[in-house]
C-alpha cells in the first residue's frame, strides 16, 4: 500500500459533489459523473483507513434502519458492515414481525422508525412500479418530519435494490472494474457483455442488468445487452443507457445472441432475470390477490426459460472473449451447472477460475454503501477524512 | 433553543428523586410527583444534548434486553433508540426463537439473559393479571442474582407495557402536553377526555386508557373517562385515578357519553379497547387452552363493538371542544375511517390536521425511556449531565 | 476483590500460548494444558476488569457473526455478551431468513458474511459428522479469503457447540470448578460423575457429555462416565478421554450404574443425551429425507428412554456422594421432576439447593468466549491487558 489518505483527499478536491450533502441515493443516473467518482474515491479512502487500523466512526451513536422486503444475506451483511464501520447500530424493520403490513401508512412508519435514525436502507425489488416509488415516499415523509421538528435529523436513504436500479451492486461492480483495469479512465472503450443466462428458478429481479447498463454506459464502456426475445428489460432504462452512451463516448447495443455479446468482450456478466412484461403482469396479479394467476404465470415463465438452456456461460464462449480472458462477473449467488443446479447460468470451471475475483467484486459493497452515507452526512468530507486520520483512534486496540 | 443544560440541572436540583436510583419503573402511580418530574426533566435534557450534538453515552458497552410478548414497531424502535442513545446494544429475547416458552422458569431465564444486561425492557400486555406480575418476577430474580454474585449488575426494568399501565406511553403523552401547553403547571385544570372509540378490530389492550387516567389525574388535570356500558377498565385503576385527583386538585369523572366527554375538552384521546371483564375471561380461556371459547368470545366482542360505531372522533364532535380546538391525541396506529378501515376511531380530516402533533407526541418516547434508565443508573444525575457536557464528545463527528 | 490485574498478567507470563494467536477454537483437546489455562486466566482477568468498571473494548468497530443451526437462548446471549464486552456488534446469520439454505456453497457464504467480521461463532450440533466439519470448511474459506485480499481480517472461529465438543460449555464448567475448589491444582484427584439421566424429550446432543469427559480428564480429575447400555457416546472421544487421563494422572472409567458413578463423587453432572448410534442413524435418515424413518426412530428412542426412568439425580443418590455434598452441575435447562416435566433428570429439591451455583456456572460462559477471542486476536495479551488498564476508560460513566 504505497497510497496515502492524502491521495484520496486530493482526488476529492478536484471533484464537485456538493449536491450529495444531505441528499439520498436512488439511481446512479440521477448522479453526475463527478458525484459517482466521489463515491468510488471515498469508498477507497474508507477501505484504506480500515486496512491501516484508523477508525472511521463518525457516529458515536445512532441507528441504521434496514427495511428488506425480500430475503438477502449479502446485501443485509453489506449494509450492516457499512453502518458498523461508521458507528451506526443496525435495527431491522422486519415487516413480518412489525405492524407495518397491517394498514399503516408509509408516512407514519417512516417517522416512527426514524427518531434516532441517520440512515435508512431499503430493499424493495419485487414489484414493478413499487419499490422506487416507496423509497421516495419514505424520503418525503422523513424530510417533512425533520422540517416539522419531529426528527432531530433527516435520515439518508440508501437504495439497496429497487425495481429499477441496484445502485450499491452496480457501483461495487464498477469499483471492482476500476481496480481490475487500473483506473476509471481505463474503462473507456472496454466492452461489457451484460447477458441473460438460463436459470431453473423464476422471477429474478431486473435491477441488476438495468443497474449495469445504466451505470457502465456512463463510464464510457461499450455495453452490449443480450437476451432471448421476450426477455426485455424496462424500456425507460434502455433509453437512459442510450443517452448515457451518447454523452460518455461509450456505446449501447442490444442483441438476441449471447455469442455476439461475448465476442471480444473485456467483461462478461451472464445472469438470469425475468422478462419485464412478466414482472409487470405479476405485479398486477399480486395487487389483485390472484394467487391462481401467479401460479400459472410462474409455470409459463419456467417453461419459457427452459427454451433457452443454451444461454450458459461456457468455456467455449469464454474463449471467444478478448484474448479468451474476459473478466467474468456476477452479483452472486450464481446458478452453477452441476453445482447449485443441474443446468444453470455458468459452467463450474468458469465460475471456479473467477471465484477470487467474484468475492473481491462483492467486497466493495460495504465500502460503497459507507461512502454514500459519508457523502450525504459530511459537509466537507475531505476535512473530516483528514480529521479522522489526525484523531488517530485505532479500529483494533493492541499493544 | 435558548435553554442551556444548566436550566435542566437547576430544575433537577429542586426535586427529590433519590429513590429512583437502582430502582425500576413499573407503574407511574408508584412514583412521587417529583420523581415523575425528574423523568420529564432528564428526558428534555437528553433531547437538548442530542440536538446540540453532545454525546450522552454513559455505557461504553453493555446490553439492553428487549422481551416482547406482542409485536410492536413503535415501542421496539423507541426502546432501541433509547438504549443506543445511552450506549447499550439491544439484544432481543424473542420467545418464538428462544427456549423460554418450553418450560423454563422465569428465574432461570432472567439470569441467563442478564450477564451483561444493564436494562431489561418488557412488553407483556395480553393477559390480565400476568404482565405486571411477570415483570416483578423478573426483577426479583435479577435482584437475587446480583446479590448472589451471579450478575455483575442488577439490570433496571422498564415496563414497556403491561396489563395495568403503559408508563412510557403515558409519560411521553404527558411530556407532549407539557410542551404543548408551555409547562407542567399549565396542565392544572385542563380537561382531558379519555374516551373509547369504535374499531373493527378486537382485544386492544387496556393499558393505554388506564395509563392515561392514572397519570393525568396526578398532574392536576380534569380527566373524563368515557365509554359505552360494558367497556369498563380495571376497577383498581379507577380507584387510583380518584385518589390521584383528590390529591392533585384535579378531578376524575366517568360517563357513558362521548359527547359529554368532548364538551369543552382541552385534550381528547379517543381510542378503542376491550372490556376489562372480557379480557379477564380471555385470560382464563387461554389458561385452559380453550381455543373454541376464545373464538366465541372474539365473535361476541366484535358484535358488541359493532353496536357502538357512533363512538367516532368526528369533526362535529371536535367543534364542541374548547374553542373547537382540543388537542387530538393517540398512541398510534389509529383506525382512521376510510383510510385504514371502513369505519374507525377517527375521521380522516381530524387525524390529518393533527398528524404533526401526533408524530411529535410519539417522538418523546425514546427520551422518556432513556430518562428512566438514566435515573435508575446514575446516583447523581445532575453531576453526570454536567460531566457529559464537559466531556464534550460529539455525537456526530464532522469538520 | 483483593486480586489485581497484575496477578493475572503474572500468571499469563508463566504460560506458553503463542499458537493461539490468529488461531481458532474447535475442540478443547486440540489445545495444550497451558493454552487452556491461558483461557481461564484471561476470562478471570476480563471479569475482574468488568467488575472494576475498566473497559475491555479492544474493537472500536467490527462484527461478531453468529450462525446458529439450532435455537438457543443461553449460548446466543453468552456470545452476544462476549462480543459486546470486546466492542463487536453481533450480526445473526439466520439460515431461515437468509439464502444460505438455498444451495449456496459454504465457501461463498463464509466470505460474504465476513467483510467486517472479527469473529464467527457457530452452533451446529444436530448431525453427526457434520457440525465440526462445517466449522472447518468455514475457517478454510475465510483463511483463503484473507490470503486472497478479499477479507481485511481473518475472522476467528469460536465453536459454540458441534457434534463432537461443546468447548465454551465445558470450559465455563471447568472455570466454575476452579473457583469452587479454589484453584486448578485442586481439581487433581477429584471425582466427577458424568452420568446419563432420564428425560422425556428426545435427541439431546452428545456434545456436553463428550466435552466434559474430554476436558475434565485433562485436568487430572477422576472421571466416571455412566449411562444405561445402548447410550454410548462417540468412541473417538472415549479414546481421547483415556489418553488424557493417562497423561494428566487422572482416570477415566465407564460404568452402566448411576449409583457407582455417584459413590464418593466430588462433582455430579447428570444429564440426558441420545445414543450416539441413534444420532448417526438420524443423520443418515435426515440426509435421505426419510421423515417416516425419523418419526419411527423418535418413537423408538422415547420408548427406550422410558426404560430408564430410574436414572434420576435424587436426594438419596446425592447422599452417597463425598460427604453427601457433591457439587451438582448442569448446562441448563434441566428437566426437573415435578417442575418442568413429570419425571426428569433431577429431583426438585436437589436442583433448588444448587440453583445459585448453577447460575454461577453459566455466568462464566461469556468470559470464556471473550477470552478465546482475546487470545486469538491479541499478539501480546499481557501487554494489551496492561494497556487497557492504563487507558482507564470507564465501562459505565458516572460522577
């Protein structure tokens, strides 16, 4: 480690990210490129400090509320790690065991859980048109609650996955690429294949592919989105990706051929997802309480998936990538053929070769989340980073 | 904020609350008026300090155990906030996932969960004659455990709602009134209408109305308890209210007319509850494992409730209150007509108008709980408050 | 308390426990006698410091992950207490609510939960040949993850109960004996009766009796293992006990008579467990998903148990022990005749007489766990203990 904390501070000094202060993180494409780079830089700075046993606790007390509408090991632990790194205690709002589901308004609950909350992390990715909207409702409620003198602080929202984007995943993925290719400037012109892959399971969220095409196009990458016909993602996000590419000098191409996407790719990201139109239908069926319809839809989708078992990330396909050595990425857990299922997204030997890189990819997420919080809370992040170093409290006390 | 911490310390210096040290909080009427005022004052002082970014962590480590026999978002988060504010980590004893339900004695469990516990918060409000008694059993067990050298400290009990009282709710409500009317002395002679209201749900605990009449009568208020015939509260608590009123110069009146209660009221608290006699019957049926009896009772009670749909807090009724502007209170969540149910406790427009006040009311609870703990743990609270200010650790670190 | 911290430091200075640094705790018999004594000594030192209000927080942030495959109040709270004492926040990996059960590899999960984890505590005692093996898999995974730069630290594993041993229980029990008999040297030659006892429940794990015979034989005690025919423990552990006894100057005897075991015993530990061969069979049935077989086995075992209702720790049997005053031990909860069941492991009057001692026995567990972590993390524990005393941070802040 020949870097020093000053390196990161210098980098931040060259960026404009004033608008992040007292703000929230919903979608990556609502942030400027300099704001995104500020997140990457603070994430690296926090990791540097943790690795050098320098405390980064900016909260001496305070809560980080997690509200998950879907089970999650990875995101839950990443959020808990990020909160702990900054000094917040995690308090889970489990809708199963709370009264939220019983007719309470979002506004009320949002205030009731926020009395000491500096952060609220929400994962709500199951229903189209709902998750992101719900997050905005929560933010509106606590903003008003703070103005009205109910809350001593306005908690910052971190989108831990919604129906549109999965910003903490996409940003962690991007930070992995930045380190892998030796700098954010080196991503320009690199080809990323975000491709659908076969999975025997049903209804995987669209937020990962959407997040990837929405973010990588901003970093000047050549993004190819590949999927079988009928597996379209949200068209709004495709528009975002096109616009991003035009602005960043990258590109955004769609294809129905996995082979075309893999051809000469520097990075491949093969992953299953449900068709957007099916997810929309499911949302309506769910709204109507039509369980029979949901069961029928599930059967149809599984049958539809089974037509595309050839969408697998094989060694053969990997050979066609740039020098046969594209970086394989996944948000995990992957459906590994012959390991976690009979036929899946990726051949076991491919997955095995990239295991260490995959785990490193995941290891950036706690720091990305912590950086989002840090930038929302600190008016002058550079000064605080410097002050934390000067404060010199050990993360681990030893003699 | 033109107050200073010294204002609160001066106020405490004028009060006698020595007996709170190393003691527990079961029922408000077991405390002297000066002790209650000490809780309000410390709650305000802690809020002042948090608002001014002064750390109030008196525990550098230690656990706050929460034991909930009923689901709760609000109380759970309030307890977690209070513990966090003072430096305790919350550890939930979920009887679902623990072995407590499987024949263990209270004494054993109480000791087993208390090795590092400075506080135990219990909510046990479902069965008449059980909740408060259970809390005493727990306190007796840990007091003995501490004497026997098993526990390094005797954890303080905070009653987070029992079958008799809901002291953290009633105290938070009172602190709201103190701020709303500009001082505890201004509560004298104000009329409070604690009235039953219709709800389509069944078996709501009695501890809120009991807590309100038990506490507000001590503050010199004119308390009217209104409910349909057959919805009596615990007669012991009515006796307490009468005695309190006699001593404080307030009054305690019972009526079967909601209109009479609302007439010229300064404060209205319309809320559903189950009849005490029915709750007693349910406790016996439950004890006998008589599920059929419980189901029958539920049906009977819902039918009985439905006879009183006119017990609703309407705009019309609100107009009859003092200047048409009584403060509307509720412990939340409320059954709002046309919002959370077809017909409920309160008209939507009334609820909406008081929303901010309702959330403020709730916001006092974490500070009330923290104050109860602070007063039980600190031998000289004034000196410690002063020392915390002088210590000058920031709650949130920023440059 | 006439001891000082220096007493404990001096004791540690005389012991060799270098190998504990950056190591894990699986089985007591994998540690040297001096290493075990270091654990006892650090546990006592940490308790001394807590009793004298000296902070022992060596972690300013960081997570302690708990992974329980079986419900547990005691062990869960002991682990939480130990983590809190050292400054770690507990994060539960509940396989029910996580994705772990859904085909993820151990390697992946182990890394995903360990980004900020300094400790992982695992309880996995249900299936023969599985629990301890699983713990090793986890340790191998995080060791590799640390080497590969994925994890900033290698979390320390604490075995909170496996199929073979229950080291935190056995060590806490031993520390209780050390204090009860006034020193580790006084355990030599004392007779311990680890005996089976009747319980109306089924399938209690073998790790407690195995842990006791595996540890007490190392401390020079005369260990008698008594059980009805057919209730054999793991033969490997019997071999360990024999070897230990030969080395320590103690003894290890087996008998099918409870009376023989109790005769002149200084310590009795009567407790139910399932026969090893039945546990093995259950593991196979479970692996095959043979629910019918499991149900049949359970019935058979309960019937088999019922043949041995005379295996109860009675007052009569207690009279036959050394001076009629053997120390009664149990890991709790006990099946108490006439209290928690009709016929059980122990007569109520015996249990009652030893209640305080039983709770004290349990009170050592948090300190044993904390000591295991401390010794794994601190390169020079003596220097750090001294530095913590000099740092002089109060555990509880008061004036």
